[in-house]
C-alpha cells in the first residue's frame, strides 16, 4: 500500500501564519496557497486537512494527528483563553465534531468546509429565454384547445428532453420552482414577477390564459421530465456503485484508482467533495487490516514453531530463511565461565545437543538470572553480582541476531563461529584490526589512520547518541589513554539494575583476545565530556555474513534505512503486532486503532526503545492537549496504581472536565482519586478535616451575618451548662440556631474524624480552640481562622504527597492566576474572607462573561456586586 509522507505541519510544532489565503485540495488533501500554489501542509483525510488549515491560518500550534473526529469548527465559549490573534506559537484547539457537525458537513453546509474547499452551493437563475409578454386573449381565441395542449407538451417533453436529462442539479431546482409556480396558478394565487422568470414561454402562456387544463398539462409535462431524470439518475448511481464495489473487492489501492473516479461519484450522488474518497479509504483499510490480521496469525504460528528450533539453526520456508530461537537450558561452567545451551535433540548423541553461547568469566560469587526483554519478546540470561546488580553480563546471543541495526542487525553466532570467544586471530589482535576484519571493504578510513585516541574521537558521528545508538553501531571509548578503543555494539538492552546498556563484541580489551558480552552503561554521565568512557559512536557496515535479522521471533526483513523514519511497511511483522497491542494497551480500543498511534510505537521500537520505555513515554499521549503539564504529572501519579479500565475511565473523566474548562471539578476529581488510593482510616481523617473546615466556614458566615444585623454574642456568659439552658430558652431563633451549631462543632469534628464521642477531658480541651457562643465576635473569628489554617495545611500536605508536591502546588497556583489572583484574600462587604475555591469560582464566572462579549468594566461591577459592595 502506497504511503503518504507526513505533512509538513506536525503535532506540537509551532507554525507561522502564511501571508496569503489557503485552500484545501480535495484530491490530495494538500493545503495550498491560493496565489503561490505553495504546499503548506497535508492531511491524511479531508477533515484532518481542514483542521490543520484552520490552525495554520490562525498561526497556532497544530494538535491534530490524523484524528478523524477532529474537525474544522470554531472553538466553543471557554475554550479560547484569549482572542485568536494569529501570532506564532498561540495555542488553538479545534473542537471535537458533534453529530450535528458531521451531518452538516455531509450535507455540504458547514461554513468552514465550504469556504476551505471552495464549495458554495447556490441556486442560480436558468439561462432560458427571458419572460415573454402575456398572450393576448385575441391570439388565444384563435387557437384551438388541442393545439395549445400540443404546444405545451411538445415544448416540455420533445424539444428539451435531451438537454434536461443531462442538465446539472440546478436544473432540478428550476423544475421544482416551475412546478411551485404552476401549482400556485392552479390555486388562483398571484405569482410574483420573480417567480414568473423561471417559467418557459409555453408555461407563461398557460399561466396567463388562466385555463386550468392548460396549467395541468404543463404540470404533467414537468412530472414526466422529473420522472425521466430520476430514473436516469438512479441508473447512473447504480452503475457507479457497482464500479465502486468492484474496485473495492478487487483490492485496488486508492492511489491506483482512475483519475477523478471518486470525485465523479461525489458529483453523481450529490455529496460533498471527498465523501466517497473517505468511504473508499476506510473500507480499503478495513480489508487491508483483515488481510494483515490473517498474515499476523500465520506469523505468530511461525514464531511458535521457531521457538522449537535450536538457536543458530536455519530453516528454509519458501523463499525465506528463518533462524531458530530455542536456547534450551542454559548451563555455565563456573570455573571456565563458558556458557552452553543444552536441548533435547533426537539426532544428537545421547539425545542432547550442546551449543556454546559465550564466556562470562569465573562465576565464583555470582548468580545466573533470567530476565524477560519486552522489546524482543525473548528471555535473556545474565551473570550478576548479587551485591551489585549493575555488575551484570548477558550470556545469551542466540536467535540469529541482536537486532535493530542500521545495517539489518548483528549475527553474533556467525561472529563467534569465525572468531571464538577468548581466542586471538592474529599475533596482535588489536581492536581496530578486528573491526577491519569484520567490516565491509572500504567502509572504514584508510589503513594507517584511526590509530590514536584523537583520531578515533574525531571519527565519532555527533548524530548518534546514547538515546539512539543501535546494535550494529561502533562505539569509541577512551579506555586506552593513548590509542583509544573501538568495539561493535552487539545489542542494546536493559540490565537487571534497570540501566540501559550496550552489549559489546570486541578485540584486545583482554590482552589480544576477541571477547563478547561486556556492557557499557548508555547514559550522559558515561560520556567522555562528563568524565565517562564513551567518546562517541559511528554506524557500522559489516560484511554480509555478520549481519542478520533482528532477534525478534519474526520473518527476515529487508535491511532498514540508515537515516530518517524506518516506515511502518519496513517493520517486521512481529514488531507490527507488538506495536498494535501496546497501542491498544496505552490508548484503549478506540484511540489504539489510530494508525498514527501504533505506527509511532512501531517507529520507536525500531529505533531501539523497549516496550516499557514506549509505555512510559506515551502512556497518556492519546488524551486531549488540555491534559498536559502538571495535570498529567498529578494524574499519572494518583491513577498509576489503578487497574487499566479504572485508570482509563478516570483519565477520560478528567480530560472531559479540562476540555470543558472546569478546572475546579478537575482538581476535585484528583482529590477524590487521592483519597480513594489510601486506606479507610486515612480517608476518614481527610474527610473529617475537610468537613470541619467547611463547617467552620459556615459558622464564620453565621457569626458575621448575625453581628452585622446588630446581634450580640456576649449575652451567653456563664458555664457550658448554663449556656446550654439559655439557648433552649431564647426567643431569638437565629441566635438559637447559631448557638446550637457552635455547640455541636466540636462534637461533629470528633465524630467525623473517628466516629467516637469525646471524653469529658477531651471535650474541655477542644472547646478552648473551637469557636464558642460565650466568646466575642473577633475572638471567635480569629479562632476560626487559626483552625482553618491548621486543617488546610494538613489537607494540602496529604494531597501534595498523593499527587506530587510540585504538581499539586502548581495546580493550586494556576487557580489563583489572572482574575482569581486579584480575588484571593478579598473580603465581602460583610467582612468574610474569600477562600481560594470561592475566588476561583468567581474568576471562572468572570472569564465566561468576558468570553461572551461582556466588557471588562461591566464584569468588574458585577464582581463588586457579588462581593456585596
């Protein structure tokens, strides 16, 4: 299947608004300059191209990555933080299309769609002769009735039949207008001059005569024409549908369809341009997916079979060669360090075949462990120092290669057979001498060069780093201060300590011997510039016998490219299978099926990234652009321990709240998730703190409101028992309610925290720090403020711990920015200090009013009114 190149406009890249208008090419989905014809970008579908064009013309940052549900509609109120100015780098988020949007697009009535594609459906007057003068009664009287009928029907059915059957859709509109005018005349309604101009001369004569039989005959003629056009159109549509289905069933690639075929179908069916192209591509993709699924099934069975074939053994099936992957049981000679694979083999002596895999040195004090490598799907064996997991050496090289190299991989089996581990190959066996032995002739600098450490360092390719180095690259180190050292990267993997490492094949690291399996940590700290050993890397071009397929259990593929994107079609079938599975796991069933998601994962895997690294990097990439930064950090931490289904549900709920601009609800959702992630007792404590804080807020309002109305709290002097009795006798219901609420505050606090009542001693202790009915207003308010501050500090500490302190503090800080920042700490006219949440809620309302066109002065007045001023 032909592959489109990626559009110049890419997700996350800032664009600059062009100095000309643009239009979308409905055939290629390219975004072109109207005047210059310059291609500014390209979508994979018409809807994507329209969305990209919308963002390009605003000078914004594209967020569409092939999503068919992203559409070129205007942002909803609240989605625009500020007016779109078109400045470079400004964030612009397309709205997700609703069902009505899609229906409007299908009908060709969406304004942005029509403007972008140049489609502007309009009814235009016909090019028929102008309105004739009404027929005089004298002339009509001279004509016979039958002749008049003959004139009208012949004019409608015979002289114009050939033309009307091939006329465009505007002609159908004309017929409808003519029929409407004739029916109006039949009902003796007055026909405006604007309507008369649509009628033919014969129809005008019939209307002018007032003879209803003549008018009916004209209507009959119109019906005959309409029926004939409908039948012809139906026949044409059926023929087009048959052609469409034949092409689809034959598996014809969309790129190979006859030029203009799909566009002509749109015109025949009266659908917006690009509709049939989208339908065809979607159906073709489904057929291709089913075919690929069948191919995947066969490759999975093949992989299972290769797991039963001894490592290093070649199997020929058809035109392809495959390498066995079964290493059997791994055994190490603890004295010599030799590593062997032992497996049952009926053709071998004693029924067991033995293959030497390498040498890991003396194993005294070391352990052999088995570790699953998710990037290859294989188990690896490591010789590990139990006191230092980073001191680890891989011992298995089987599977026909160690994968992913720019030249197709490294066949370590072939290398070990030609250059046995622990043996020299010449009198000197220098490192560069061995590299020249295994490299393709002419691929290295000429003999006599690269002998010094400086020459080796100068040969390093700055484009290759610890992030993208692959098996099949050379690694250059400063491990010899005079000459430097060069080795071959046989594999890139993760050791049992979790460190990314290069597994080396080299010579003369150990006294003139070829050795395999030493590892070097691939990190910036290990680069020579930071005091480490690695000076740099360079792509290798090995002799063909030392190259092989990647070590995944897969069909041998053609060598990949040395630069740029590997391309989905160039990936081996197992990598494709893994990429799609990981895509579904990360993004869910819906977003996981998007090609841009699983193709990206395949690309990252081909570049040497492990499955775990891919998951860590892309875990939340399929969600809305609103869900980024500290929101993503906090949600990742608090949702990380949930099941996959629960995590996806909560992430989508959080995404929806953020897309709606409701950050208060989004933060509340994170807080609820944080409480759900701890034990019942801790949940109860946080709930109790929050309940008491809110209860104190309520009491604070009651005190201020009561005293502002002239009430006096000092009337309740005496002991608690006396106060209780006075509360029961007071005739002031507001005061009684306030007193009762204060009395119960301490009790409510204790019950909400533990569900157990206070002891008398505890009750007296807490009564001293809670507001009380016997205390003055200012004394009560200061106590409330102190308690609120104490409880809020503990609450914030809890959420900071569960969500990440930096993320949580920044999320709280983001709520006090802009308008909210001016409201924090404000007090109402009644003297009540606004909480952060109250300030933010008012700020949200103010922002919505500004977005809807209310002036800043009016918003300020409304805010003051809300505060009681």
